[in-house]
C-alpha cells in the first residue's frame, strides 16, 4: 500500500529532489535511513549507551584517519589466509 503526502521543503532539498529520477524512491530511502538511525540509537540506549554529539564527533574524527599501510597490508594477509 502507498499513501500520498504533501510536504513543504527548503529550496536546496527541493532542487536536489528535482534532479532525482525517482523522487518517491529518493525520499523513501532518506526516511528509511533516518528510521534506522533512530532504531539504532534506541537499541544502544537500552544497552546503556547514550549517543551524544560529542561522541559522534570523536568517532567521525577517528574514522577520518586513514588506516596505516602496514596495518592494512597485515589485514589483507590475514584475510588471504582465512579465505
């Protein structure tokens, strides 16, 4: 089943949607991603982990650092032996 909705959007979002081949699919994907994030935060909260903006910033910074070449090579060697 599908339901038709009318929404008001900021200009930048409307312009981006205008460029999409399937606006409904683009909106559905974005809303489902948001729903998954909310669900993940709820699961973490129930496990006693509170997600904060400071924590998100720390992980963004940590994940932005490239993996050292020697560690990456070792990981690939280990995967090669496992497969």
